[in-house]
C-alpha cells in the first residue's frame, strides 16, 4: 500500500494522509473519499457564576446574592490565554458591572466581572456582550440576563436616645431586607423623616450589615413622629423632645441710642429691647424679666411703666427709658425674675440736653464776597454761596437731627430745596444764597453802613439762654449768671441796634428793620446786657430772668461785590474814604495799597491778582514781588503790598485784579503807582 502526504494552506495549516493500492486513484482507499478534518481556532466563553465560581444554569440575576460574569479565552490549541484584555458591555442600565472597564485574564485565561441589578426596582432583560482578541482574531460572546424586581421590607426602626432636649440629636436605624434576606451593601436607599427635625443624610444607603442609619437634629419639642421609607415600604417610630433650659438674655437694641432730657426738642424716650433665649439660642416665650437702671441722675426713669415684663412668642420684651433733667449715660440691666443671677446689660444709652444755646449757635459762609454787584457797580445774577449753621447744646452736644433752622435775608434769595430754612443733621445744615435783587443800597442812620451791596442774613431757632452752672447740676438755679436775650431783629445797617425806619443813600427811599417773635414769657422791658450778645436783641426787651425757652439767633454779613477796581477819585461821596481804593504807602522798596470796588466793598473772593512793571528807562531792572494770588474771603476791602527790587524813581507798577464773570468772560482792571 502506498501513502501520500498532501500539505495545504487554507489560512490555517492542516495535514491529510492518503494511502491506496497500486491501481487506485491517489489519496483514496478502496475508492472512498478522504475524511474531513475541521481546523482548530481560538475561542471565547461567557458564563454566569456564583461567588464560589460554580456556573449557574439559570440566567436570572439575584437582588441579594453576589454573581459574576466569567469570561474565558483559549487559543487554537485549546489552551487558556493569560494577560489578555477582555471587556463586557451591557445594553441596558438596569444592571451594573464591577469593574465597568476591561480587565486582564488570569493565568488560566479567565476574568470575572461582578454583575448585579442597578436597584431593587430593576426588572427586564439585558444583553451582556463579552469581547476579546486572540492571535489577531476578534472574538465576542453574548448572554441574555433576566432581572426581577426585589421585595423590600423595613423593620426594627429605632431612635436613640428616646428622649432628648431640643437642639440635641437622635440616632435612627432601620433593618432592610430584600426578598427575605438582608439587603446587600449600597443596594437600597432609605429616607428618614421626623416631625421634630431633619435627617442627615437625606438618603441613607444600606451598609454591609443590611441596615440604614441617619442622625436627626431636633428643632422643635414634643412627641415626635419618625418614619423610614424605601421602595414603597414604610415603617414608623417615635421619640420625645423636651424643652432646653432657659440660659439667659440677649441685649437686642436701644432705639434710639441717643435721647434728650426733659423739655428738649429731641426724642425723650428710648425703647430698649432684650430677648430671652434657651441653651441653643432660640427665643423663649412667657418668661418674666425684671429691669433696673444703672444710673438715675436727673430723674432717668422707666417712663412710669413697670420694670417687669414677660417675653412674647419671639422671646422679645421691651423697656421704655425716659431722660431726666441732666445729660448722662445709662444702661438697663435685665435679669430673669426666677434666676436673678442670669442677667445682661444694654449698650450705653446717652442722654443729651438737646436745646441749642446762644453761645453755641454759629453761622458761617463758604465765601463772604462774591460777584453780584450793586448800584455803583455792574450787576450779575445767579452766582451762589452757602450759608452754614452749626448748633449745639450748652455742653457742645449736637442738636437733634431733624430740627429746623429758619433764615431770613436782607437781599438776594435764600433757597434750599425750595425753602429758606434748613434741617439739622449731625448738628449742621446749610442754605444756598442766590445773588439777585434785592441789592441793599446803604443806610443813612447814625453808625449805619452807607455802602450798597452789603447783605445781612439772620438765622434763629428754639433754644435756651446760656447760663453758668455754678453747682454743676446741669440745671439753672436761681442766682446763677446767665446771658439775657430779648426780642431779636435783623441788623440790616450793621450799627448793632434796632432801627425801625431809615432811608437808603442811593434812592433815598424808606428802609427799616423788623423784629421776630420769641416766647411771650421771654419778652420784657429791661435793658439787655452790653457785654454779651451785642446787636442780637432789641433794646429794652429783656426780662432779667433766665428763659429756658427762647430764640437763639445769629447773623452774618455777605457782600455783593463788583467786578472792577475803582480808582481813588471815582467814588460817590457817600462811600467812606477809609473804604475806598487808596495807595497807603510807596517807596523804592515797596508799595502798600487798599483795593475796593465802586461800592467801597471788597472784590470777589476768587478774583486773581497780578502786577506789571513799566520801567522808566530801558535799562531799569525794577521788579514787583509778593502781590500774586487771590483776593480772598472778607467783608471789608483788603490791603495788599508788593516788594520792589532794583526800582528807581519814576518806574511804574501796575496792580491788576481779574474777575471771572458768570458768562465765562474775564474782566481785568488795575491801578498804577509811580515809584517815588
């Protein structure tokens, strides 16, 4: 018998041995076809196994037992392929894998993935696909897995401790079973709730012992309900929360924190608020509290109301404090009536006298002299300055906010928010004065000022006469020195006395001063003092008595300045010579002069100064120094000087003043002085 060996390559090598007789066809035996041989190829396997590695015949996933998908790789020779990456994918999220990424096969060519339902409510079929590569060949294997939802039962709900104080915490725990067995770790989330607080965490997952637990922070007191809920299952429980002990008081506020003594224009009463609190800082209602004052100087009191109060539902209680007759500081001490050792003090409450007094009533201006003009000068309208009032009581404390200060003016317009008064805030306020008609025209009275353009503004308000507190009780006592005030008036002509009628010197028409009312009890027929408050009271209207309620008052003079320097010989005869422009002195080392407008008044405060030297000869080195700057705020013409350097007789020094007008233009005027 003859045998032949045929070698063929069909992607994979295999051998075929054919034997036959001498006359037969090659590769046949007795005329029969050769046997078919199947080639050997790599393979992949996929099985569902339990925790012990035993293959499960049912494809059902368990809600309670650990199960694994086991993947195996073999080469063409049937040997396991180690250290080869395999993956499993699930077509649905109703199941989950651990790990969810690929892993390497072990020495036997196997790898396991834990597989479990995503939740106890998961149900349905999910396709699992295993994949790997062996000798370049991509291999896959699939398996359908069946999932049925589990039945959850909650039992043994407990709260520890069973009784706590409000603000303390309660530990709660419940046992969770699925399909009659303890739930596996992280498989079920339980929600705890209570009528007396909130649970942390809000969703508690089952631990390895099949239990879920949380902590409830109590926020209310009483018989408290408790529940645990998961996947439709609910179990109930209870515990008790008692009231925490009352631990003390908190000072809340004093409103206002500054009050004024009896009879003052400011608020005389403060509402001092406290809160009763428990050990966790919550308000407590129905608690009796007593109060006491740390100082009763001058009759500080509880406004005639009881010094005991009961806290409301918000834990708050209020005591009213009224100022006495003295400035002082005071605190309210509040204590628990049942436990006086538990107390607290309010912040310091300040009591001020409040009434403005004459010595502390002040007026000022932003500029005394501004460009408005008058009857011997050009006129300009709508320039403004501010009139400022500061008011304090006899100890320098600010007058209460909101106190009004009326003002009146001899000329122009007072306007602050469409009114001529201002409202004190922090002891001060201001009103705008607009430069316009009426422009005063001077006075022909004895001692009166004859110059046009001088405007008196008067402010007044309710206050008291200043006194010398000899015994330091902050009250006026009979016999103590005081500054008597009579009826006040506006001293328009600046002669420090009241003139009911006079003529102005420009048009010779009638002018006059008027008085303003004060409390009737403060009006008298006695002479007013000549050593205080001069020019502030009409003669023979004082009463010789200390008046707690009168009008304090003050005045300020403002100048409606002109726009140019008047040469010495250009003045009207009514203008006093000592108020006119004049060269006061001149020498080769310096020149002094007075500069005034045509009314004999100062130039505007912001007018600028400059000099120019015209030498007598071309080789003169004369220079003037020290005159530059601005005119400055004043009610009277100012004197200016210039130092001369290297000047000779006959050199001319020009002194210039430049005034900026409301139109934006500038007006420059000057006076020339020849070096003697």
